[in-house]
């Protein structure tokens, strides 16, 4: 006896989610004639039927593949029918561990050990009959048509725990008490506790219920009903090669293929009564071409399969590949006119394999397929979970998932979105995609564009639509709410004649930005003034307005700008409006300058003024998509080419900088404390010693403040100085080094005097500190001979040479530091390209003061010294005259 020899067995994973997984593979010898994949038991055991060449036609072998991957052989089962067609043997699983084999009009039941329990199941009274299994239970149904009695007979059986057969119910049905003549084709169903039947009759038998040769009757029968009459409804244009029904509580759903154009139709049945009456409605799903057929499979082969508790799987062929379409009738209302039907889709390459059509079983959401490759028999599982259509918040069952979704908190400036579909897609005629910002119960358009390149691209696998956005104008503020709308037919299915409906339900695709956002370190505390310009049309319309109309225009322009950015309108102020002649258009165009303030504590947009400026500039200059600014009556005429340019209005920038400084509590407190301390020290010194030069405390404070400003100007404005950076560093470092060097020279000369040397040793540390700060100006050393407050440290005596060195060093500092830095400050103020910062303003002020004081001081010194020399010369002349007169009188 030739026995099949198993070579490879892989783990059985019927319920394991996977895209394509080998359940088991085994090889048969050359005598194998046929291999039948017959189904799966409730526990996952697979039943396979095998026939061998050369063996008697009334024998069949069976294979059981258990969930653990082991294989059980039941060989050479004898069928008690020598004249039966072996191709009609139909082994099927009968739970929990039995096998029912149907042949011709009879059947037999055996257990997994091969023990025959009964071989006396028959339906000999029927001329046409069908045998139906419910593979998830221990029930089976036999139904037939008796031409003599013109009755339809139903008998439902079950298997007892001891293996005996029982009858649950049986019926002998007629049509309104009259027999049904000439049934030429029929199909039965076992749906929970009811039966279903679809049948056709010969058109030669005239009847008011038959309108077309392609039509059929459809009936449902309660097995508990005492009514033995059928109450049929008509199904139009049905093809019996594909029809299946599924029950869902009290509703029943069927899918079938029409006989003339392969249209897929769905039937919904409800309100079934014990009198076998019911309501029925039908709807087209969508047409598809080339219903799945094979020459080796009869015309009655089933191409529509049931997915338990989900819906249906439909087999079709596309480009010589098997394609499965999944319809979720348990969740989706395909009769809802607001949505179009959708199906999940999976494509499998047949690779010229045999036994695919009838050899298919669905367990939960897993499809098991039997494939014959030469001498091997492979059983593969494919999980459908990810491609089963699901109703979702988008109200679009074609879309499997989107990114970002409601559960994603995205970073601001996110520039990509993604939509994954149930089926492969192709582009269609471009339609608009719109993204709105929902704020204060108002929908504000952020971006609207046609779904074409480069905004929309399709992924390589054709399942996803990638949406590319402008990174800095759409999702541009944290902790914000957005939503997306898409017009109908924005993509179409790649392999079906169907377009995908859009996302029209308001606020269905919601997107949220994260609340955390790290602002750039620079420019966070600056105000900015920018200028926008109206185009000729906008300027002309503005010119026609009266004073009140213009005030209203500016009022609503500010509001619309704040919505378009978006930013709190309290942070935007109109500064000025002027006309400017444009050479290109040869016309006067209106320029409007706006100030962007810092965010307040209660502002929803906490971005800096620089960030708001950049956002507005990008929005205005954009010409590739539509934003709120393009739709508002007050902003639609802004000149896109001009953009939002930085203002060079120095006075306004200074006011902004001062305002900013005053609002900075810490800086203001430091300034007030420093100023108060200087004033207190001055009056304290005056109180202690009126004869001292107490004003020196103000000069010292000014020199130190000027030094800090000069250093801060170079460090803090490094990026803004551009070509002024190198001169600023040069005219800071050279005077700094020179002043330190001169201070050391002066002290080195003075220590030769014993009294000064003694003083220096006593106050060495404070002298060292003051010497360091004298790097700003050597004249700071005058504090030591100022007699401030009568303190001994301030009563040093410098020699005439040291005083001269201090004097001329201060003059040199005026030439090498104060004047060059003042020039640099003026140039920067006239040509600043970024916001004019407070450090630049303070440095400009101290440079002006230091320069003016230096010029006045050294001017007075030169004038006084010149008068002293003149007086001395006159004094000596008068002395000589007196001396000569005296000598002459003496003579």
C-alpha cells in the first residue's frame, strides 16, 4: 500500500495574525490523484481528503492536521457505493470530532479513528438536493426537491455526545399550498436557527412571480414555524456561481453576483415572522470584472465566502492574480446613502497553482487556502484583520487609518500627513484639501490646496496617500486644534471602478499639536515692527474710503491678520501708513507698518515676536496654496511679492526696546537699585566731606556702565553686527589693553614715593579692582585722589607726571574708543536688519555721553591751560618791568 510520507510540518497558526503564513506542507508520491481541502473544525483541526491513482473509485483517504502541527492518517475509507462518481465525494468536518462523507444522495459518518458510526443518511425522495454543513457546530442540513410531489423538503440533523444522529427539525414545504413545478436550480442556507432557499423555475411554467429568466425566488423558513407554505421574494438577475448569506441576531444579509454584468449586490433581510414572511431590500455594491473561475471547478463553485460575525469574502481575478474583497456587513451600513461602499482587499499571486477556488476556509478573520505545487500540498493562512473595513470617526469606511490621528499629539511645524486605504489607489482629477484651525468656536482656514504633486504623492505600495504641507504655516502653534476636509473622489481604487468619497463630516479628522514647544533662545524678548504693502487694486479701494472707512479698514485688517497668523490680536498694533511710489507698477502703493508685541500671560500663542513675524511673512509670500489671508476681504489684496518686511524706523524700534526693558521686571529692578545706590553714595560722600570731589561717583558709575555696555554689545549682537563686528571688537580690545597698561605704568612710577607706596600697600586689593575697571577709562583712577567722603583710600597724592599721564591717557581713550564706538553705534542704528535691541540703545547713549563729556572736559582743560600759560607769561613780564624800574631808581 502506498502511503503519503510527510516531509515537512510547520506550526499551525490559524488564529495568529499574519499576512501570509504556511500552516503545513507535506508531500505525496506519484500515485496521488487528487487532494481536497475540506474545512476546519471548531478547535482548528484541518480536514483534507485524498484520492490515489490506481485505487478503487469507492475509496478515499483522509488527513487531519491538528493545531499543534501533527498529522493523522485515515486511509482507504470505503464508500458504500460502487457506481458513485468519485469526484462527487464530499468529506466535511462535523464537530466535535466526526467526519461526514456525502456521496450521491446518501451520507456516512465516522470518527477520527476511522470507525464508521452510520452509513444510512439518505435523501432518496429528492430529485434535486443539497447538503449543507455548519462547520462551527455539530449540525448539518439536507434539503431537496421532489418533482413528483412538487415539494421542497428540509431535514436538519445533529450528532449526540454518544455519536448517534438526531433530527432537530424537518419540513415539507409548498408554495401557497400548491406544489412548485419545474425547479431547475436551487441553493440552501443554514443561518442560525433558520433555513434559507434560493431557487429558479423553468420559464415555460408561467407565473406572476417570474419576470425574467435571470430572476429567482428567495425564501426564509423558521424551523419552528408551523406554516408549511413558502412566502418568496424575487431576487433580480442572480448568478448561482456566487451567493452566500450570513445571520446577525435578527437580521440576515446575503451577497450575490448578477448574471449579466457581474455586479455585486447586497441583500438585507429583516422582520422574519413564524409565518415565514420577511422584508427585503437590495443595493449594488460596485461592479468588478472577471469573476474568479477555473476550468477544473464546476459552474456552481462558490466564490463568496462567509467571514464569521464580520461579513463576506469575495473571490475575483485581476491580472491573473487571485484577489479577495472583504465586506464588513456587521458594522457598516451599506444602505446609508451618505457613504459609498468599501471593501478590504488582498491580492495573491496564484503562480499556476491548482485547487484554489473551492479549497478555502475562513476561521474567524483568518483565511486558510489549499495550494498544490507539483507533488506538495501547502496550506497557508492569511489574517484579514488589518484589511477588514471598519466604520470610523472619519465617516469614510474606505480609509483604514490616518496620521496624525486624534490620539497623536504632533510637534508644531509638522509637514506631513498620511492616509492609508483599504485598497490600492490611483490619483484622480485633482480636488481640494483644506486644513482648518478651530479656535474660539471659529473655523479658520490654514491651508487649502489641490491634491496634486508636490502636495500629494502615492506610496510605492499604492496603499497610502502622502500629503506634504508647508512646514511653517499650517500647524504653527502649540496646544491647538485642527481638522481636515477633503472633497469627494480625491483618489480611486487601482483595481476597481470606484472613486473614494472625501472627508466632509465636520471635524471628523481632528489633529492636535503638543502643548510643549521649545522657543528659540534668541529674539524671545523682542518687539518687532514690520511693513506690508497693498497691491494696486487694494490701494485703489482703500483710497476711495473716507476717514471712518479707513479706520474700520485698519481695525478689521488687524483682526484678520491675527486670525491668519494666528496670534492674539492684542499683540498687533498699527504704527503708521504711508504711500510709496512703486517703479514696477508706476503707481502709489499703500504701506502699513505693524508692531508685534511680546506674548502676555493669557495669550494662547506664546511664540516670540520674531517667530510671529516669520509666520506672517511666510503666509503673505506664499503663492502655492490658499490661506485665510487670501480669503478675507481685508487681507486678500496684500502684495505677496513684498511680503512682511522688517521696519527700519529707529525711533519706533527704540520705543519698543524701552517698552520691552520696562516690562522686564528683573532688568528694571536692577536699574532702579543701581541708580538709587549711586545717588545714595553721592549724598553720603557729600555729607561726610563737602570739600571732596564727590561727583566722581557719577563718573565712575558711567565708566563702568559704558564698559559693560561695550562688552555686551559685541557679545549679544554678534549675529546682527555683520561687517561691524570686527571693528567693534578692535575698538573694544585695543583701548581695554592700553588702559590697563597705562594704569600699571602710572602705579609703577608712583610707588617710588614713600608716602604713595605706603598708601598702596595698605589698599592693594581695592586698588587692584579699580585698576581692572579702569580698562574702560584710565580717568577712573581719579577716584583715589577725589577725597570722596573723607575716606583715606580716596586721599592718595599723584605726582604731576601721573596726573599728566592720566589726563592724556583719557584723551587717548576718547580718540581710540569713545569716538570710534560712537560711529559704530550710529552706523548700526541706521542700518540694523534685525530688531533694535535695548543693549544697542544703552550703548549708543553711553557712547554719546562719554564722547560729549570727554570733548567738553578736554576742551576746558586745553582752554584753561592756555590761559594759565598766558597769565604766567604776563606775570613774568610785569615782574621784569618792576625789577628794571627798581634798578634804575636805585641807580
